[in-house]
């Protein structure tokens, strides 16, 4: 059914309300124009007489200023009168363009149909961006507060079918296959860059040096290597999929190859050691997040953030359902889906969730380790960090990939990723009985700046770096 058409025709103004006739306006324009020219002539005469010495300088100055000001005012007034004269209808039944309103057809416009109650669309949760810290430039002007009660429940409790547009990566082809981005290739690149040096020894292991003595390396301008977008950063057309406008992944290690503006995209980076660092899912990228987990056969997800921080700002969309609930990514019978089977606290501040993920044809088990109460820019307590790494090693087999995220995917997630990569290097050295010397400063810089192995801004603050180094000291070299 078409939208109703409503005609609205402008009424002709009554004759009694007609404004000043155009003839009088034209006469006023001519008079003011003559006065203005005359005043300017007086100004010129004063200038001429003053220069020739026929009158005093003061009199000449008075004639010049008075004539000039009066002339400008008169000419300005004449211009105003001229504009009004041209816009004045020549007839009380004509508009400003001289069109006879009595013969003008009515204006037809489309009126939106009344909004019907939406029973099939899942409710949206507004996602605010961080606005108080200069490191986080928001991508839009959404409000920066949301109550914790709003996001404490599943985002789609009233409807378990997600918008298919939010799961566009299910048909995409991964950029890296099994066997690519091997740890041996990463080690070779580290050695070429002078970050990792092999030394003679009968036993395998890693000796590292820590040359970071102050917080200078973690200043905003140094930490946020992605503040200025370059040709290797995601283009503006993907801004709706980026949580923060100034934190961009590198093109070359995106999970899905970037070829053009139509390429599949998710804000994530393929790091060394099977680690995938990504931002906390937005409401509109939940399907993309699970597609990433499926495509790369990820058995473990590490969540290093709360949904809402202590100040009420949302840091991550809830991307898993309630226990026993099923979310479907699409409306076709064979659409992908996710089910939460169980969740429980296994360690203080760490919750374990067991999920069943399917592409619509087969199912896989995915486990999530959720570290709670780890705030932005903060360091994790050493005991909790040790428990976390131990849990990761317990739930992850050798060479299996792991997805790690916080809110931006660089600070807390970067700290965890740094440790996991270091432990992969250590395991390689011990297995192959090689002894390496590693400069942690160069190592962190490499992980921040390498468009093949890195992610901009990894480990955001000095306290986060200190906690990472403190943990490394507990590992036998």
C-alpha cells in the first residue's frame, strides 16, 4: 500500500495585507543612490582641496570622513531597498518569483506511515565511546554513560535471531591458513631486526634485558602509534566497525585480506604464536567476532574487560547468550548460531564459560576465560595474572590459536598477548635447545610497529608493562 498523499497549497495573501508598492521602493532606491554618490563626491572634493592647501587639514579631514561615511551608509541603504524591491511580488497573488499562486499546483509530499510495533527486531543497546582520555578519540557523539543494569542481561533476550548484516564474515576466506605465520618465521624476523640474538649455550632458554627506565615510552604520542592514520590503516568506510577512531590495525596482518573497500573486515590483528588480538565487540560486530572464531578454529577466547567500567561506561557489548539460550546469526534454516552451555567462577575474578558455536553444519566447543574488574590502563595483580596464564595453558593445546580482547584490544589484551608470545618463544628455545638474548624494549617496539606481526599501541601504560616484567621474572629462564 502506498503512502498517503497530503496536499498543502500556500494561500494567496489578502489584498489588504499587501506591502509597500514596488514603485515607491524603486523611487527610494534612486534617491538614496544619488545621495550616496553626492556624499562620495564631497569626500573627493575635501581630499582635493586639502592636498592643494585651499582649506585647512582639519576641514579637509572632516569633509573626507563625513562624506565617506554618509556615502557608504546611503549606498548600503539603497542596496537594501533594491533587494527588497526585487523580492517584492508584483501582485498580491504572486510569489517572490512572479508565479501566480492561483494557478500554481498544490505541493505533494510523502508522509511516513505510522510506526508499527517491532516484534522481530532485537533491542539495541547504545554503545558509548570513551571521551575522557585523549588516547581514545570517539568515532561519534554517542552518550558516554550507560547503566550497568542495561547490559547485565543478554542483548537479545526478546529475539534470538541476529541481523544477518552483522555476520558478514561467515562467508569470507581467512587470509592465513594453517602452517602460515609460523613461530619460526617470527623468530627469523626478530633476529633480522636485532631484537633476538642467539648465543652459545648448551641449554635452551631466553635471557632478557629491560632497558625501559621511565614512562616516556608510554606517553600518548609514543604509545598510540595509530593516532595518525596512514595508508596501512583501515579506511573511513570501516569506521562503524572500529570502537575507537585513532586505534587502527595494520592491513597486512588483518584476519581477512584487505583488497578493496568491499573486503570483509574486523578490527583484529594476527600476532605471533597463534595469538589474535582484537577489540571488544560492538553491538554491530557480534556476528563478525564469532565468524572470526569459527574461521580460525579458535578454541579459547580471553576477555580482559568488564562490559561496563566503574564509571558506568560501556567497554564491550555482551556477545554471548544466557545459559541455555541460542542466538542465531541469520534467518535461513542453516544459519550459524551460538549457545551458552555453562558458566562458573573457576578462580577469583576469573569466570569460565563453555559455549557451542556452529556454522549451521557442524558444532565446536569454545571456552571463554573472562577476567573481571580489570580496569582501563590498570595492571593486573601478579597472583591473578599467574592464575590467568596457567588457565590459558591448561585450556589451550600447543599451537592452537587464541583470541584475546579487552575494549580497544591493545592495553590489557596487549599485556596478555605479550606474555603468551614470550612463552611461545621460550618453549621454542627450550625445545630446540637454543639460547637467546632478548631486549624487551626492542621487542615491545617491534610488536607495536611491525605490520606483519604487530598491533599498534600494545601495552598502553607503564604500570601494565611493569606487571608484565614482574610476571616474566617468575618464569625460569
